[in-house]
């Protein structure tokens, strides 16, 4: 549009110069045409230039898999149109931009660069007059969301002694007390500070001394997988984060095949696996935080009742010991030699 306006300005100066040097009917008609034609073009755009835009995208796909954006731009053919698209990854913060300069329905190939929840919107929609000198905004509909999942690879998972625990039928821990009054962990002598509600009155009367009852600890026979997405001790590299997400997806795939229950936890997420939990994770951006996922989980869960916890992180975890409560804790950090191409052979073994 700027070039067109410069051309129009030069044409106007030229017509004015010719009119000044030779004032006759021809030069006056030329000057009037140079002035009137753009104004008529502007009037036509204001009166008849109407349109709108919509965009649709694939709901779910894998990283590096092409997503087809269906963009519909409705406007009269006489008027040029320009549509600026913006695809923002709500998780990583990456932004990709595309531009369309034609009306009608268009299929645009879009390849997401990273995992995350992409929000594809029409950032700007402009209609131009036939000469391309003026433009106006057009309305457009809300954008579309695409959930881009990490790529899982075959993984041979061995759970060490956790497998024995997962196969037990006990609902309460044999090793640690808890806060469930429906189950007794042990009976012992009263100690200063013990709650009155824990006193076992009948046994105390028979024994001639005050006895208290420690409550049982309900145990979930499942694995806890924690994902670190906050920059606490050091910045998170985007590539290392992708590697961590691939590893988490591979572990989930392996546990599903082994029919072993698990739960995924993140800074603000606590849910079982599946696409729904990925959407929750990717809805919260990577950002600087004050507490690691280990510390945040410990604050919200005073009793750690999982048999085995695995922390998947692109960086070191300074607060890993906050999860230790007699259970097994595994820290998984993708190494520098991580190569997804080599991992697809299915020979990788992970001992947790």
C-alpha cells in the first residue's frame, strides 16, 4: 500500500506540474482524473467492501506433523484482501506468523515447531480498495486451538522393587502411620503432645496406662510422575524441554502397556494420563518460579503416599529430598547425547 501511495503522489505531482506549465482542458482533465479516480476507489471500498474471516485447525497432532489450517476469507473479488495469522504456543511462548493475500477458502500447511497448546488466530484482516491505496479492518471469528503432543518412542521399563509393591492388595501402609482413623497402624503408650482423639480408652482401662492408636496411611498403588516446567534454579532450554516431554510420553506409553496405574503432576496439574492432562500442562507457560515442582507437590500433599515417584526435569532438582518419605524417588534428566532417532529402535531400557 505504501508503494501505491508513493506512485499516486508522484502521478499527482506530475499532473499538477503539467497543468501549471500548460493550462488547458487536457491538463485539467488529467489532474481531475488523478484526484478523482482514487477517491472513487475509496468510495467503492467504503460502500461495497464487506467481508469476514475464519480459521480452523487440527485439534490434536504430534510434533513436527503438518497441521492444515483452513482459512476462509469472504470478500468481493474486486477488492484485494490481506490476512495475518498468528500461531502462539501457550506453553513455550513461541509465535509463528503466516500471511495470506487472497480471498476464498485456503488450505495452509502449518508445522508446529514445539509441543504445546497452539492458539491460531487472525491477528489482522484488511480489505483494500481496487487501487490498493486505502484499507479498512474486517471482522473475523475467534481462532482455533491445536494440541501438539510429544513423540513417544518404545521404552523397556523396569520398576525394580516397586513392582512387588504395586502387586500387593494392601490398602494401607505397613511401614508408616497416617491420618485415616478407619485403620489402626499400631497401639503405643501415650506421649506428650498426642491428640486426645487418638487415645484408645478401652485398652487404656485394661492396661492401666494411657495408650494411643496411630492411624493408618492409605496408599495409592500407582506411580507418581512429576514434570518440572518452572525456571527456579536455572533457565530451561527449549530443546531440553522437548526431550523431557518425549521421555514423559514414552514412560506413560510403556506404563499403559504394562497396565500399571500412574498419576502425572506438574506445578498446577494433578491428573491421570491422556490428552486431557497434556492440555492442562500445556495451558500453563514455562516461566520463572520460586519453588520447584518437588517443593510445590510436597506443600500440597503433606502425606506422600505413592510407592514410587519419578521426577522428569530438563534441569537439576535442588529440592528432590522433599519427596522422600520411605519411598523410592527417581530423577530423570535427558542427557547431552539424547538422540530421538536412535531411541526408536526400542532397545532403550529404563530402570526406575
